[in-house]
């Protein structure tokens, strides 16, 4: 890709993002897969690492402000769905950004995990090029529909994890309250969940049920991250 072609594509992507980069190299890096270059300062891997964390924080804040009556276990389950690979990739696809991913072959750019990585890398790039407030506006604009559509009933984390374990042909997860803190009227339950594949997590909630939901949501997040790593 020559310099003119790069700048032309940068301009088109900026219009899609509704954001103009000061440093165009950040955007090019965010769109570049490791099949083009293994140099992590030139492909999207470092930006994806940053963007994943920035996205998680922004979505967590939006959920707390949107669902003011929900407990942490319920918020955790919503969070998992909103930052999962399928959701991020869906947004990238909807915006048409998949057409601008730089890979050695088209099929690689069409995979869910690569589109998700690029989506997170773009968030990381905008954050480095501007500030938290600016990247937050980008996330709010593109995730608003998903957050609003999630207002209805949703499958709880324990059910989702149970179905996941069943699909993987593992035994059902085991939950155990390992600590109870706080007062009688405002307790905090610390719950440990162990899965047959050796994964475990600690959750907390103001009831045993919400503690279990929180722990299950964390396992689901781990499984999502493992899936991304494998691909």
C-alpha cells in the first residue's frame, strides 16, 4: 500500500469513526494484523491490549448509570455481553471497518476475533490520540443501541455458565460461600466457583445469589478471553 492509498483509507475510516486523528500512524497501526508485520509497535496488538481495558471501564460506568437498581452480579453479566468478541466484532462489521483491516488474506479479516481485536485497538488508538472523554463519546455512540436493547430480561450468569459447561461436556460448576463480611443487615458474601476444567473465580455480592452470579460472570469473561487467545 503506497502513501497516497494509506491516506485515502485513513480519511474514509476517520469519517466512519467521526474522529480525526492527529497521529495517522496510530490508526494505521490499529488496522494492521500481525500477518502484515510481527512488530508489535506496528501491528494492533499493543493497542488492542489498551483498548480492551478502556472499553471495559467505559461500559462498566455506563451500566452503573443506566441500571441504577441492579446488583453487581447482574451488572457483571451485562458487562460480559457488551464487551464480548461477538458484540465488538458486530459493531466493527456494522460500521464497515472490516473492509479496512490490513491482513495477508481477506478471510483473516472476516473472523470474529480479528474484528474484535481491531475494534478494541481503534478504541486504544483514539484514547492515545486524544483523551478519555473523547473515546468515551465514541463508545457511547456505538454501544448505545446495545445497552438500550439489553433493558429486557436476560439470561443470568449462572445459567449461561451452566450451559457453557454442558456444551463443553464438563460437569456443572460448584459454588461455595467462603466468607461473609459486613453487618447482619448489610452483608457481603464472598463466593468461590470451581469448574471441572480447573478454572475458578471469586465473586462478591450482598446475597449468596448475587455472589454466585458475580463469580459465574467472571468465569464467563475468562472463557471469552481464552477463546480470543486461542484464535
